[in-house]
C-alpha cells in the first residue's frame, strides 16, 4: 500500500472521458487512440468509470471493455470509480452497496489498481450513516482486494459532504490511499477535508477543477480531475510548478488553468463532460462523431464557441 501511495504522490490522474456517439454507443477505435495519447502525456495514471467518463451509466460490458482498453494502453496505476448513478431507479441501500462492491470486484479482475468509492448520499441522512459508510469501504477492500480512494463529492453530482471525523475514520483503514475532494465551490469544506488528513501519511487528492491551485496550497498533494481529460498539460503544469516550488510559474500556470476551467466548469455543471469533449476534439484527441455526452444537458453552440476561443488563446506558442 505504501508503495502505491508514494507512486501516486505528486502526480496527475485525469478522470478520462468515454468517446460516444449521440446515442451513447461507445466508439472503441476512438477510445483506443484517445487512451494511447493521454497515457503518453504528463500523467501518473488515469481514473476510469469516473463521473467524467459516465462510468456509472455504462453497461457492464462497456465498462469492462473501457477498462480493458486503458489497461492495454498503460502500465501506470488505474483507479476505477465504483458505485451507483443517482438517476437510476432507487434501489434499496443494501442493493446499492452490493452493486458498488460488485463493480470493485470486476475492476480488480480487469487489472485496476484501486477503486474510488462513490458516496451513497443516503448515508448522510441515516442515523449511523457514517459508520455504515466506513463499513462499505471495508467491504469493498475485503472483497475486491483493491486499494481504495475515498470520495467527498458535492451534492450536485449525487454525493454528500464528508465531515472531518468521517474522513479521519476512512483514512485509518489499511486499504485507503487517500480521499479525493470534489466540493465544486465549497472552499471551507475543501479545506476542512484536506486538513483532516494531515499527519496520516495518506494522499490528499484534489478533484477541485475550479479551485485547483488553491487546493494544492491548502495541502493537496495529488490530483484526480476531470479538467485534465483534455489539455492535460495545463493541469500538469500547475502540479509541476507547485511541486518544484516555482511560485511565480505556479501563479501563471494556475491562471491559465483557471481560464480554461471558467469556460468548462460552469452552470449547468453537468455540462462539463460535453465541454471537455469539445476541448478534446479541438486538441485532436477525439473525432467529432465520438464526442457526444448523451447523459448531460443540451448546451447552446455559444458555449462551444467560448471553449474553443479560450483554447485558441491558451494555444502554446510555436
């Protein structure tokens, strides 16, 4: 466990998209090419089945094939998101827990290195819900054999806040690599979550696309973010300059990434997946016909224009 923690510390793991057509059919040729390009970039691993890749919405067969493609593309660590989508017909809590565990077991069979456990929002309202959340993580680890990433996910994406006490309980589990924060715009919650892990030796993982630079300053030491699904170099440069202590370059890199985040992570937030796909098309990572998000909201053409205009402004000098 310690070896994997240290392998990931200070690195960037993109939460990658899943190339699809308008009907949600996965384009595996496009995925293979995308995976090879991303894996060859400035990354320390990848996160599949995450919200950015619509992993909880994919069929079992598609999920398996997606992970297989990534495992063939890289020897770097792969983190697989496991859980149930909030839009699914409401299962009983036990059924949701069983489905989460089953996904982790399958991820292990396919060669994943770790599972990122989606929070079950119901835990936040149940008496004893925090203890049940800990037991779910224990069960995922025991039945899959995988290392774990905890996931403090904002409510707009179907999660619930993890209070500091719960984060400390999770980080005390032997299988835990760290906890990812994706609080969206809740600076206090993000700070409290990061600081709760101080002194544990585990990873403080930022998923804060709109507070990326600040979350590093608050103590995050690893990144697992959807904003790196396209133009990963922008995100990697922020991580690199922070790790090297080059604060002048860090401020400049953060400003560039913030400009990109401002046109991709905005209301409606669920539209960010489509916006990242538009960016991936501009970058040449995806073909136009494989850059559709059928699970997100319809977006006006002006939003695509804004994404492209920003990317043109941020284009590296030649």
